C-alpha cells in the first residue's frame, strides 16, 4: 500500500482488514463490525433486512485462518447498539465471540457503540479503553509498536510514541464518478503521516513526538451496511475530533490496494 520497506500493518487485499506482525504475535485487525446492525436498522429506521450475522462470523473466522493470525483485534464498534446488547444482537455477539475465541484470543478497543459489551463479555474479551493502547514491542528494536483506538474521543498522547496508529470509527468511503456521469461509492483506507499537534487535545506534544510522528491508518468499516464518511465530497463532516486535521497529506486506497492519491483530490 505504500512504497519502501515492509509495513508494520499490512492490509489484506480485497478485505477491510489488516495484519500486524508484532514480533511474537501476528494480529488480525478490523474495525466497525456492528454486529446486530439489522436489528438496529429495524428499530431506528423501520428498515427490514435479512440478517448477515452468519456471513460476518464466517468472514472473520475465515480471515483468521487465511492470515495465520494469533489474535483478533477489533478497533471499536463490535456491537451496533449504543446501549448494552440484548435480544437478537446479544445472540449474534455470543455466537461471534465464541466462534472467534475458539480459535484465537480476541481484543476489543472500546468504541462509542460498545456500551456494556466489555462488561457483558468480560470473561471472553481483552479490553482496551476508548483512549487507546499499544500493541507490540518497544520502539528501541524489539519489533514494531502499533497504537490502537476507535477514534470517537481524544486519544492518550502515549500513542504518539508508536510506529503506526490504527483506528476505526470514520468508515471512510470514496465517491467515484465515470466519464458519463455515473457514480459509485466504495469503502476506502486512509493512510499517511500524522500531524501530532492535531491528534492530541490541546496540541501539546514533545519535541521528539513532533520530529518523528507515526503513521495513521484509518480502517474501512468491516460491516458494509454501516454507511460512512464520503471523504472526497465537499461538505462531508468527519466524525473523529482530530480528523481531517491530523491527516493533512493522507492518501486513499481501495480495498483492492488501488492508490487513489490524496483523498481531498480524488
């Protein structure tokens, strides 16, 4: 996805997922699974859709096998309801978490839709709080360090000391037009060098953090029904409090790896 040496976080071609090699562990990362979204759409908007719960579960388990991952990390919004999960949504979460943890450990980075999930599944999940956390070794040579957060709130400044930061929440999409005026919307990745001052509330960073900022990767939503931000359409508001300012020069990529260039000019 980018020129140069090997990436600490490598997207899986044609999938809204990436792999991070963390020295002694290989992690599969996804964002915004939104389990139970069909239940939510029924109550929120009166929209009736067939459930894709089994398909989502099979895709995740298939990716774990395909990538040889030792752990699944969900970058927030594992669930769709903002309240504690119940009913059909809870049933989907039970089956999904059981299917994953029968294979590998599972880490949830708390998102704004995960209210009650960590408590309800405390025995099955490792949980990282909304301010984010760090996976991997030290930056002094023990393997790459990967910062993880959802993105709905200001992160801990400690994330500025990692090699690459991964986040969800934004559900980036691009609107593409053809020569005859037709258009389509596709999920996309955003990837670029972070502006540290824009990433931290108040903008106060150390000299070292300002001089050697990490890369920021904004993940597409795993759930294709969850909508998103059209990042190349004027007037679209970003959801994260630090975007787009924290990614002044980022590029957009399609799921197949196609580089579209700077997202503002796609």
